[in-house]
C-alpha cells in the first residue's frame, strides 16, 4: 500500500465524489427553498444519463463520431441538462405545486410516486437492457501522472463538475436570481411580500437542480459506462446522504458531502473491504448526525415559538 | 436536534423501504394465453382436446429484467410453436418474481390456486426455487427451471422439481480446472456479488483451485455498486480474476476499469456473463447452456424467434424453451391417460424423453430431477463481442 496506490484511490474517490456532489446539490437546493425531499431526483439523473446516451448514439456512437469529440461532449451535456431541467420543472408543476401548502408528508409520498413513475416509464421506453456509453477510449485512453493511471474522461468529469459548482456558487451568490433564491429559502412569505415572484424562483430552482443532475448522469455514463432504468435509485440515495452529511440546504455542504462520500467509498473498498463500503458510508452518516445534527456545514434551524 | 433526528430516521426508513420496494412491489402481470391461438385442429388426437395452462416464473421486472424478458419471450415462443405443431391450445400465465424469493412465493401461491395451471416453468434463481419448492411439493405441481443451478436443489426435498441445465457441483470444478490448467494461473482473485448463488460458486471454485495449488484471494462487492475502480486496484496483480456474477454489464465495467488501471489480469466470468454486454476481449465465460446460434439444428428456431421478438443476447432464454416444451409434452402425455391431474403431469415430466432439443442434446431427467449428461460450456470472448468455444 504505497503512495501511488493512495493517489489512485484519491482519483477514484474524487470522480465518484464529484458525481455525488452534483446530485446532492439538487437535493439541497430544493430542500433549502421548499423544505421538500425530492426523491424523484435520482430518476431525473437517470433520464439525464439516457439523454446523453441517445445524443452520443445519434452522433454515430463513440467509435464513429460524425462531429469532433468536443462538439459531441458539449451537445451531450447541453441536451442532458436541458432535458433534465425541463423534466424537473414539469415534475414541480404537476406533482408538487398543488401540494405546496399541504402537510409535508404529502409531497414526500408524491415524490416517491414520481420516482416509481419515472422508473417504470424508462423501463417501458428503453427496455430493461443495460446500455453502455462505451466511451473507454473516447478521449484517447489513459494518461500516467506520477505512476498513477488516470483516464482522460475522469479528468474531464472532475473538471466539469468543479466548474459547474463554481458557476452555481457565483449564480447563487452574485446574481439577482441568486439573491431571490436566498431570500425565498430564508422566508418564503416575507420574500413574496417583498415582491419576489416565488413561483418563478421555485421553477428556477428545480430547473437548476435538475440540470445539475442531468450533467451528473452524463458524467457517470462517461466514466462508468452503464446506464439502465434503475440507476437513479442507488445514486439518488448516495446523493441524498451526501446532502444530509454536508448539511441539507447548504450549497458548499452538498459539495463537501458528495466528495466525502465518494472518497469514503473508494478508500473503504481499497483499504478495508468492498464488502463493507456501503456500511462505512452510512456509518459516517450516522456519526455526523449524532455529533453534528445539522450536518457538517448546515445551520441550526431556529424556530420561534 | 429534533429536525436532524427526523432526517436521520427518514434516511434509514426510506433506504430500507425503497430497497424492499425494489425487490417486491408491483403486482404481477397476468396474461392468459395472449400468444396462444386457440386453434384446436380437426385432426388432433387425444392431445388436441387437452387444455390447460403452464405458469412461467421469471424476473420480468427489476434488476434482472433483461434476463427475464428473454426467458419470458422464449417461453411464449415455445408455447405458440407447440400449439401450432400439435393443434393444442395451451395457455401461458405470467408471474413476475423480480428474482426475489419472497415475491416468488406469492406468485407460487397464486399459481397453485389457479386450477388451470398444470405445470410451471421457472423460477430463474436458485434462492427462488428454495422458496417455492415446499409450496409446489405440497400440491404435486411439477416445475422446471431453465437457470437454477445450486447443487442442493435436487437433493430430494422437492420431488417435483426438474431443471434442464447442469448444477454447480460441475461448474466450480470445471472453471477451477480450466483456470489452473488451460490458463496456467498462479494467483486468482475471486470477487463474489454477495448472493448465495455467487458465494456458493466462489466457494466451490476456491476449493477446486486450491486443490491445484493456486493462490486464491477473496473479495465481495454489492451489485448496486457501479464503480469498482478502488477494488480493481487491489486485484490488478492477479493472473486471473474470477467474477461469479449475474449482471454482465457490471462485469464489463469491472473489466474496463482493470484495463484502465493498466492491469493485464484475465477476467473469467460465470454463466450470467454470457451476454452481448460483456465484450472484454481475451476474457472467458462459462455457461450452463450452449450458444444455440452455433447449433445447426436450432437455426430455424433462432430465426423464428428473432423474427418475432428481436435478437437475444444471453443464454438464459433457450433453456426456458426446452423447459416449456418438456412441460407441455408432459401435459399432453398425461392427457392420453385421461383427465390430466397435476400429479400425473409431474410424473410425466420425470419421464421426459425429448430428442433434439433446442439446446442440441436430448433431454431426459434422472431420479433427482437433474438433466442427464449436462455439462458446462466455456467460451472465449473475441474482439467485437464474438464468443468462441474454448473447451473441447
């Protein structure tokens, strides 16, 4: 177990972690504003992965692309983010909007329903077969850095994930929309009274969160190849765990949580045993909940009585 | 604190319930005789007046749905072919087990209470056979699996159980000898997928390999994982990595990640990996059934199937065709002796004597319900997803 091995695991963990972080961001954004756990989020991610897949196939497949690789990648990401974003908006419009003032358990159950609905729709539309991006030699195989073999797609995915996180941070911190989002998250009624169009903010939140999930889906496909109709479940659960560990509602928390869970999985598989890797991830969750109930970067929810 | 506690509770409860829902859940589709034209021919003898249904248990939805789809389609195809040839009007009742023993028991209960059902084909998994065995035994309902290979299923507990594929007592040693002999491996890493099928096969292969003085190391990984890169770093130095898995696509990811990290270990997969999804050049897979597209006498059936259902990619479908054929022939035989009862049909299944089955060999069962003369096949994966027989 030398330094190269450690570095290799770091790369493995970072790749998985960036995908989890992007999923966690969607959970956190929506929770921050609506106090709603959108369990259909994992399925939005799955649909994003499928859209990316069909764009890739439509362009001739990974081995016979009709356009340059960069163009193909851009198109895949754009289509998946747009498609997933729109899907998120539709879900909000049809499944959650009417329940906005219902007891919190109602939209939660609806979210599970939407999740199964999307899973079954994908099964009907795409069949049960696993599809593979087969992007193994897409960007020219692997490079060796300090004795560690890293595939070019991994580098691309980590870089793209971090860029998206930076863009999101700027969007929330520096723009008027971001300000409106923060205000709505802080107090929806007060924000409405100040003239903020809360409906528009919520739609924007779903659009952004779901687009990130769509991008995560394509990234997953690029690195781990296989897409299928049930892939959203495990990823959604991990993304949700990451959001909770980081502090649900907190944007930097979701990123930190995602990376942490990804690294924990990689290191426990490498140094302890892959048998226990899920066990260790959820032990971390329990430990964080016990010692820092609001999550690593979450703020305490102070209620006035 | 309270909010956090609620959240934690939610994670756990939802995690558990979603897992349970993933394996259980929706109702089974029931299609009674949708593929079976009710053409009772004028020329039909006793068998032609014979009616009844067979039930199929397969993972039509869920994680293994890609396998279940082919099992279902091959069974449908077998029923319609049989009806057409013999002028019968047997129907097919579908039961979705999702590869889950609990779900399989529910379907089994439904099947035994449906008086039309005289025999069952399936279920797919060995765990499911153990779950439904007692129910079918009590009712003397004969059932024939096209893919359950666990050795102890035919130890006499379930006298009406039969299978058209060999059992794992043969698979472990076959694979062990091949890896130690043909591949001349010194160190082998075995990664099981945490199911009883997989751990059982891993155990028997380990035993066989250690008998040949090969160093064996073991790991296991859940099939919910999609990233094996950390595990791959640990196994990269082995000569051969044996994956007794059922999901070919996961094995493909594993193999690609091995290559990505610069390892030249050879991947050896078990029967579930014979599939268009597993294409890693230079790998090997074993299979409980032959590649029927390479059997001349089955060419016509392959053509007929593909015309109706499209291409198939695994070896899971064709044995179900053979199983359905045996079940239907048994019902016809029972009819000739009068009103067919489940008991009579189960007895007739045991007497099965099918020449030239779709699998290339004749099919008959020994006293335990195992098929006579069955063996495992080993294939080498060529470039472009082609497979060639690697054993003699």
